[in-house]
C-alpha cells in the first residue's frame, strides 16, 4: 500500500506540474510603448484570483499604462463576469525587453521555462502555495525563484503574505496591491429589514472542519430554528444576494492569500465568525467580527453558538456590527486604493 501511494502521488504531481507549464512566449526587439502583460491560466471557472488580474489590467489601462491579460490560447477570455478587458494570447503577442511580464505564482514549478531576457514580476496571490511542487531535496535554496533570470519584484495581496514573501526571499523587493471587494455587487440589504435565521458558509473550504463545527452546533441544539445555506456553484450576483439574506457567515478559510469570501460576506452586512485563513487577519476586527484561532474547531463552535444566541435576543445589534464591517471593507478595499497601489508599484519599472 505504501508503494502504491507513492506511485499515485508521483503521478498526481507529474500531472499537476504539467498543467502549470507556461505557453511558449514569443520575443522580439523593442517596438514602442512598454506593455505590462499578466500571464494567466485559461481557467473558465469562477476564480477570485482571475477576477483580480482582470481588474489590475483594467485599472492600469485606464490610468494610461498599457496592460493586457496574456492567456494561453487565442480567443480565450473569462466570461463568467462582464468585462471588456484588453486580452491577448501567447499565440498573438510578441514581448520585448521593455515590456514587463507579470506571472501568477501558479506557474512556480516552471518559472525557469520563461524567456530569460524578459523582465518579470511574480504576482503571488497566495504565498502559502509558493513552494507547491518544489521537492525539498531536489531544489536549490530559494526555489522556485532560484535560477530564474530578471525577476524584478514580487507582488502580494495582503499584509500577511507580504511578510511571508519578504522572509522567504529577502533579496527580492516585495510590494503589495490590495484586493478589491466589489461593493457594487456586495452590499448590505435594507437597513430596517431583519433577515431570517440563516447561516451562510462555503462547503468546499475545510470540509472536515466544517462538518466538525456544524456537528458540534447541532449536538448542542444551537442550530434549532436556523437554516444552513451552503454557497457553491453560484454566480457572483447570486452569492451576493444569498449573503444579504444571511445575518451570519461562518468562515472556513485556510492559509489564504487574502480570503475573499469572508470579506465579501462582511461587505454584504453579515456578521462573520470563524477562521481568518491567516491572510484575512488584517480585516477580521473584533469590533465587528469573531476571529477564531486556526484549527480550533471547539472554539469555533462556541463562538458561533454565542453569535447565534445573540442574534436571537438582539438581531438589531448583530446587524449593526455587520453594517460596521461593510463600511470598513468598502473604505479599505476600494478600486481607488488599488489604483494607487498599482501606480506606486509599477512606477519604478516603467
């Protein structure tokens, strides 16, 4: 059985490394205005990370800095949210030494395959995946960046991840560009409305821990009169509508770059209880949410039960904390703030 597991693991690793290969990128001589190209996987499924990349490109172009999403295949575009983002493909684009290639950390195992002459920035949206598929005994210190030419900087999305990357790669500059929570989509419901007793959560996050917490709550009778609302396979607008109808959100974030779901729940006016996923520590404020120590399912259940009991006796007070959270998210994770972050970061390279 041990040998079979090792073989299965090796096969799975080989398949994972294969799908993370970048496309062949054509290069040529300088041809005018530099362009920032964001190399991006052709993933048709909803992804907060892809949404952020498209937003970066939109804001850069709007501010007068030429940028484009660089997909693998000609004609590919994310279509699960409305956009007119500038998109091209590796089959069409010719990159020059004046351009800047921004590479998602997802390509980590194959960074060395990128053209050495291109200037590169690694856009790391989850520092906890930096060393994925980097065998400890088969890679030099500093992998996956070791031996990769022209890496000018790393770009993180949270304070936690910025600190992680600075510690891991002290020789490479690290910047941060905040995540944007789209408050045109995620916003609180009617101020005077008191939502029914409904609890939202994402069942695909920490599934085993979620089952533990929900079993504990059910065994104590804390879920009596409450409806569980698992959010999965729902478009962005549908998620926002569900969140507005749920006064409580349980966060099962785990080792996140930022942790968008609980931030979106807060922006929708929900009272969020649960794990910060580390990357979310910067916005889990005890004034309007309930951060729980990582992996402590018993503490999670106890704090969640307290939140449900408080809502039953003082729903207006819980809703007020949810609105305070929404105000905080709207002010801190705005488009204007991201625009300033991008301008400050890229000005040194263009």
